[in-house]
C-alpha cells in the first residue's frame, strides 16, 4: 500500500488531475468547467472555484456500474460476460490473492478516492476555511460535506469487499511510516455511519439543474441504510443481534420519512436517458455527451444483440430468468399454469422491461437466438458477439437507436441508489425484526408500481416463504444494478452450482421451436470468497496487513 499511496501523492499535480476523465452529463453540468492548464497546487486552496473544481474531479474517480459491462453482475449468478475470463474466475470460486481477476480494482481505486478526499481536508486549514466562509459559507460547507461523503462511501465499499481495512484519514508524507494495520469491521462501520450522519446535516436536499448529480442529504442517508443493512446481515451479524436490524430499519425509514422521493411509475423508462433525474432515484452518476468513447458508456453498442450490431454484454443467465414470476404471482416452477413450451408468456412485466429473449418484439422484428440461422445467434451477424446464454439485456438501452456506435448512443445515468432499494432494505429489516406485516406492505409497494402491478403477497405467506419472496423480489427489482454480488455474500446463501443457458432449436421445415436448458459453467461461492482477498502485492508491501481467512 505504501508504494500506491506514494504514487498517488506524486501524481496529484493539479494540472494533471483537474478535469481528467470527468464523466458527467451535459455542457451545463456542474462538472463542466473551463480546463486549467497550469494551476499551482497552492493556488487551488485559495480560490473557491478551484476548490469546487477539485471536488468535481474527485467525483470522477468513482466507478460507475457501466464500466466494463457492469462487472459486478458478471461476477454473480445473474450474468455472464462472454470472453471475460477474469470474471469467470470469480464465478467459479477460484479467486486468490495473486489472481484477483475482475476484483483487482477495489483496493487501489477506493483508496485513490480516499486520498483525494484526505488531501482536500488537509489543505483546508482553519485560516483558509475562515476566508472561504466569509466569501461563501454555504458553498464551502457543502463542498466539505460532499468530500466527506465520498470518503465515507469509499470506506463503505471497501468494507463490503474486504471487511475491516486500514482507516486512513490524512495524507501521508514521504517521511511517515506507511505500515498500518487493518481496523476492525465495527471501527470502519462506525466511521462511515458517523460521517454520513454528520454530512446529512450539511448537504442540501436537492440542487438546481446545473448541479444535479451532486451528493444530497438523501444520498448520505441512503448509503447509511445500505451500510447498516449489510452490517445486520448473517455474514457480519452471525449472532443475529436484533439491535443491528433495528438500526438498519431506522436508517431506511429515515430516507422514506423525508417524503422527497416516490416510486417512479414507469419501470422501463426509469433506467433510460428519458428517465434521468426522476422522482425515485436518490443518487445517480450523470453521463457526459462528449465522452461516449471512453469505455464508460456507449450503452447500446455494448448491450444490443449482435443482430443489431451490439456486443451482447452482459448476458443474463437462465438462473435469473427463472426468478421472474408468472402473472399469477408464483415462480414458474410453482405455477401449474406455466407452459414450459412457451416460457415467455404471462411473466412479471419487469421481465419484458429488462430482458430480450427469443421471439421478443424488437425494433420492428423479433429477437432470434434460435439455431440454425437466428439473426441474434452465433450464426447471425457478428456471431462472436452473440449472447452465450440466449438472452440479452433490455434494461437501460434505447430501442429507437437503430445503428449503435461510439457516437450514436443514449446516456442513461447510473443509479447508485433509489427508493425501490430503500423499500426493500426496510422490508428485509422488518422481516428480521418479526414485523412481517410491515415487510409485506413495503414489498407490495414495489410490486404494485403502476407499470408492474404484480399480485400482492398475501398474509398467508409467512416465515421462510416470506423471506424467500423478499430475497427474490430484491433480485428482480434491482437486477443489473450491482446488488446481487453483495447480496449472495452477506446472506451466505448457496446459489445454484452451475450457470444455465437456454437452447432454442428451430425446425427449418416446420418452423416449430424446441426449447431446452443446459449448464455451461460451474458456479461456486466458497465461504472464503464471502470476502475478497487483499491483493498479495499489498500484503507484500505491508506485513502488518493480515489476509482474510481462507486465502
């Protein structure tokens, strides 16, 4: 870790950092500032506009979910990344400290953000703060709140990946001892929660159009809700201390009781560019029109089926598809009316909003994953980009784009957190506190969204069956929002031992289709992989860092 921090410090020259890789939306966005070619480090901390720009740059260090095809989803049992062996390594349970695959990024990237934040806070001495407060007290207090949030969020993410990590709240100088030990899980959690509580009192509830995307009070409280939910879950609460569930429930309800957010009626539209900054999303990462080629976005090029000139990444698994209920409110395996020969009729509307399947209406045609000759199959155009599972993602993409490219793409914001998640957090907490009626109430709020209108979960569903419904609802409602990776770990559940695909064969003479299912890769989540190993390179640099168990 020493070498990483030294490199961060040495690379922290302002003329390099300001506006490098800014990933936010329009030309009127709060991160759209005039580039600074040569600004001395000392000058930054005396000019409020440059301090503001520094905060904007710090935002840009956060990883949004689009990066490398929503990589956490292709490391769970929900998705598969064709030709992504670094993700397959994680899915097969073969992770080691020296071979982290796609999980090689969290340690360095989140500590990079933390270092940006620490540098900011270290440089704002009392004298400088006093000057800034004379000029614009509200603004400087808000900027401090944003930075403290970004640092707390980064520590929460490290906590979710690794458990306890070194708590570093100041920048190191080269003469200092970089050999630091890991703090405990509870120490990091307490730091995160306390910071989020304090900044929630500083941050505004909302912004005007030019500053949309900045951190709000609701964002701080929503991330606190998630942090406390994880802390109350079996992985981190093996004794099932109910006081932890109560803290998590209170945190979720604090967001709900703000009365600021409401479920957006149109589930499909909510995740498209047309749904940016809607009533449900609490914190979202804005896209930027001018940076479509940087790998973060170009959503349609990445997710469209190969028959529509897309890359088909990531591919939803059959394991996920089987979790979408029928319109009778039952899983397909439990519904006597389910027709296995026509598995795509009468399903939860969220299935049709989120998934493209063989025969799905699409851009004036039907999706064709059948063999032989299906347009969206390996025998279609650019067959090497065909889905490995027989499904494509519909969530997030704009179907009106006919020829996707690096330039011809929509710009949906990335939803870090939204009210739907908070309702599910609250339902899970109330269930674990024994308040099943409240759990059902909030679960049914999700299911009764106007564009979804799934049958309510009746009072007769209790106990283990209700718990299963809560977990399944979370999987469906939050699909491809990078929750499943953490959920299966914090719940310590045993997922299916294989990932499955659908095979659709079409008789070239009769046109009759035959459906079958097959495993294509093992899926293993050994207990040691509930936590990610600390990179071996960091352990070798700092012998005081103890590795997670089992590695």
